[in-house]
C-alpha cells in the first residue's frame, strides 16, 4: 500500500485505513495533486482485502474547504478558457471510488466542511461530526451550482425541501443541526471525535465485510432504480451472502453460543 503521498496521509491500523487530506494551512482545499492522490489511495483501498474500513478526514482545524479557489483565479487571469466540467470528472472518479468501495467508508467532519469537500463526504457511507463543525453548501454564495454529487446525495439524505434550502441560502449549520437533519449520523464533542470515529471504524473492520459491500451495492443501486430491479438484485446478492464464510461462521457461533469471528469473506 502506497503511503508516501504529498498531500494525503495514509495510515493503516489493523483493518482500518485512515486517509487524511493534508493541506492544513489551506483548510485542506483540493488542489490537483491532493485530488489525484486521494483518488489513487481510495482505488487502492478498494482492491486491498486486508483493508476492511476506510476513514476520510482532514488534518488541522478543518475537514475541507472545497476546491482550492486560487488555482481557478489564476486561470481566469490568463484568460485561459475554463472548462470546469473536465476538471469535475476527476472528482467524479473519486466519488465513484468511495461509494463503490466494497467496504464501509466513514467521513469524519470537524472544523470547516464546505464546497466540494462536504459533498464528497456524502459519497461516504457514514458521517461523524465534531461539535465544532461548520457545514455549508457554500456554492450559491460564490455564484456556483453544487458539484461533487451534492445534488444527488443531499436530497436523498435529508429530503428535497431542506436540501434545496441549504443550497439556495448557503448558510452554515452546526453539527447538532446536521445530526438532527440526518446529514451526519452522529455529532459528538470535539474531545471525543477521534475516539468515536476510530471505535466505529474498528467495529466495522471486524464485521462481515463481504456483506457490507453487498449492502452498499443493494442500497446505492436502489437509490435510483425501480422496485423490480431492487428485488431482483436483493435475491442475487442474498444467494452470495448466504454462501459466505461469515454467514456460515455466524450460524456456527450462534449454535455454539459464542461471539462470531468474521474474516470478511
Ligand atoms: C482556501 C480555501 C479555498 C483556497 C480556505 N481555496 N484557499 C468549484 C470549482 C471547480 C471545481 C470543483 O468544485 C468547486 C466547488 C468548490 O468547492 S468552490 C470552493 C468552495 N469553498 C469556499 O468557498 C470556501 C472558501 N473559504 C472560506 O470562505 C473561508 O476560508 C472559511 C469560511 C471556510 C474559513 O474561514 P476562516 O476560518 O476565517 O479561515 P481562513 O479564511 O483564514 O482560511 C485559512 C487559509 O485557508 C487561508 O489561507 P491564507 O494563506 O490566507 O492563510 C485561506 O485563503 C485558505 N483557504 N478555503 N477554498
């Protein structure tokens, strides 16, 4: 597993891989290198069977402040035509890597979470917030539309009306409000933030990884499919799950009255 990135820290502890966006002096705003490195690290994590849970977080006092705006400002000054959609495709590769990862991904949000950094957190499976987090769909404030899959995920997470409000008003919400809305799964005091995230990650890393991967596939497919498609997929995946080592182990453990030991297979 590669660990010598310039702007991403990749740290393994057992089955947990923590990917930390690491440009703290710029509140972890994305430059091209950080985006490329994070994408490569996520794609590698997806392939690596020893990694059974991924945590995405930010170094210093922020999760992330979105796209590094200075790169775009510089391009404007040179009158170079800006085709931002080409650039966005690079983010889309990262989003596909995170949501398609056949294992759980937790986004751990603290300090600032805004712009495309926030929307990338929506393509993770679970979100833990520290109570100091300032969350905003800042796009309208700078005359842009939400990108990074935000329009797709946010309304599915919290409902259309509230998602549209957050996007039109571009106001900050705090961690408690984010938890109340269902935008994050849990908001915890900053002092407990790392430990809570880590405990959840370790718990998931010791779980039935193959089933988790298939739960993700079923749920994400069902987000945008009809009932018939979802029911068909459910049957196909359950055929695989029922033959998995972890399901067999669970049945054995139940009969032997002991805790199951999952291998993730
Ligand atoms: C930054 C940034 C930043 C560069 C803080 N860029 N330096 C658009 C186009 C293309 C493709 C992809 O997607 C997008 C969508 C986007 O994501 S656009 C970006 C959306 N984000 C924003 O609009 C947030 C801009 N930042 C802010 O408004 C403030 O920094 C917030 C409110 C987040 C935090 O304020 P403070 O706590 O007062 O921190 P600060 O402003 O002093 O920031 C610390 C440093 O980070 C500072 O650098 P400096 O060298 O002056 O110390 C900022 O310039 C830098 N920084 N965000 N997005």
